C-alpha cells in the first residue's frame, strides 16, 4: 500500500472496526496489510475491517475481514457501524438500508436525533441449527444442543447455532471472569469438530430477560462484544427454555444490546454504536 487510504473508526459496545468507503472499487488491500492495520500497537487497532462496496442486489455491500485478515461471512456489530458510517457521512440519506453480506442481505433501521444516529436495529436473519449449516463434523443429528465435547480432562456441553457464521455456545453457572478464555477460546475455535473454525461464547443467565456473555471470536481473539454471538446466545437461551420470552438483553464487557427472536423466526439485534475518529493510513 503506497497511497493513503481514508478511513473511519467506529465501535459497537467496544467491538471496534475500521470502515473504508470503497464504492469506487479502487482499494485493494492484502490480508497482510489488513492484519497490520488492525494491529493494536503497530496499526490503527481494530477487531475487524469493513470495505463498503456497491451492490447489484442491495443498497451497498459489506466485505468484512477479521483482525488477522481472514474473511468472515457476517458481523452484527460491524454492519451496524457501517450503517452509521453511511448515514452520517452522507453517502446514504435514508434511515432504512439493505446491505449485502456473504450471509445474505441484511435490512437495517436507524433511529436518529439531531442528525445523529442513536440506535441501529438489524434483521440478522433466521438461525440455523443443522450441523452442516454451522458447519460441524457431527453426523446423525438435526440440531446440536447438549453435545458433549471433551478437552483434556474436562467435558463441555455445547450448543451450536449459525447466524450466518458459526457459534459454539456454552452456558456457565458462575462468574464468567473465572473462565480461562485465552486457553479455552483457541482450543474450541480450532477443534477438529469445526472444519471452518468457530466463534465461542460462554454465557450466564442473570434473570428472566438478561444474559451475560464473554466471546472468543474466530480469527480475532477475545473481544468486548460480538453481535452475531449475542444473537446466537439469545437464541440458544430461548430454545433451551432458560429465557421464558422472545426478547433478551445481552450484557457484554463493552455494554448492552437487545435481541428479539420473533414468531416468524427472524432475529433482530439492536443497540447504539459510537463514532471514534477519522484518519488516513499509509504503510510506507
């Protein structure tokens, strides 16, 4: 990369992203360069990078890259940050927007005040449970809930949900800060059961409408929040009867989001996102 690239940095509950307007399709950034840009000490610092492109099937297209430069299908917090970026930069003037992703087209609604976006709600699609949809190398099951996975001397009851990307949800009954996520996260992410790796969430049910979550993101590590992860955990909690309603508040280290799993099977994620700063990047 020899020319400076303009970018904005935004975050959703501490899950932060570099967002680049590439609607002219002129930026070609390598995986190595993306990883350098996302590096916390050597670059801008972010959990992921978003390229905003034109779309033939929606208003815009989101190309999403993890912090290691690998491609991901979808990012719930990232797509909400992209929506605020488009609106407040004047690239798109409407408060409803359709964004194409590798996990399908997602529809987003923004609530604004004084020309600023307050909260953003995105239709995350319908969850999938079949092992082939996760994907997970498990035969003979229509869904994977309560599957026993052994790591060393310990066995975990795992619940698998796809929100367009894979999630391994594990419910925990005591404080989540007791979990050695730096060890368990990569061990589960890279377990042979998951041919495309997986995101990992440890969850504790706090009350009838509140859960809290820690997440190890595939290709990133532990993050302060994960939108698709919050949805996967809420869906698992509802499906297992741990939450007796279809709306769930999800508390993450970076804040709080709301998840709705409606009667038609659609999952909605809603919460605020924050602008951090604009800049230009050139790795000479």
